[in-house]
C-alpha cells in the first residue's frame, strides 16, 4: 500500500508474529513426544506477545527503510535485522520456557534417521541459503549503484546538451527552444 496506517502495521505484525509462532509450535509438535508436551499458558502468551511485538517493530523499520533518506542505511539495516533476530529467538526461547516435558518423555520423530546425514544436510542447505542471500544482496547493491550512476550520467548529458561547455550559459538550441516557447505562450 502507498500508506502504512497503524491498523495495517498492527495487522501485519500480528500475522507475521503468528507465522513465527506457528513455525515454532509446529516444529515442537513434529517431535512426536510420548507423553505429549504441556505448555504453561503465561509463557505461551508471552512468546506470542514477543513475536507479535518484535514483528510489528521489524515491519515498521522495513517500511522506514523502503523510502526515506539514504543516510545511515547500514545502521538501519543492522537494527532491522537485530529486531527480527529478537522476534525469532525471543519467541523461541519463551516458547521453550513454556514447554513442560514430562519425566521419561521420548521423542518419536527421529526413528531410523541417520544423525550425521541429517546434520550434514542441514548444514549444506543453510550454507546454500546464505550464499544465495549474499549473492542477491550483492546484486541489489550493484543495481542500486548502477541506477545512481545512470541518473548522474543522464544529468550530465542533459547539461551538455543545453549549456555551453565553456561559459556554462544556455547554448543556441536552448535559446531557440525558449524563444519558441515564449512566442507560443
């Protein structure tokens, strides 16, 4: 949307917070614990509040970064990344504090899975995602640089086409255009 209203910001934060919480609690359910995990309601609500609050702040920061002055962009990006890190890790740790594992509980999800293969796969996929992210980030930075350079060159071409290079005054074609415009008006 062209304008970010407080209602849209909060709605986006709630949706993103529930998405983060959904990932966490779906992962917890996938462990297939026997007997099942019980959750403390206060910690569960706290984990949701952390996810929603930090997600709302991250969305606001992302919107502030999408338009605005170019000053302090690196610092703003670092802060936005830190806020998202707080949203995800804060929600995770509060969610883990909410979980009560009964004595003698057994995880049934890892039956027949080779731990070394699983660890290697996770590491390789993580590095692949990081490399793609870095490449895309680098591509985005290069594109932004090129857009700025083309804009600067367009300004120089316009200046060379309309001004005399020696005196800096309007050249003959600019003078002719201005006279024709003045006659028509």
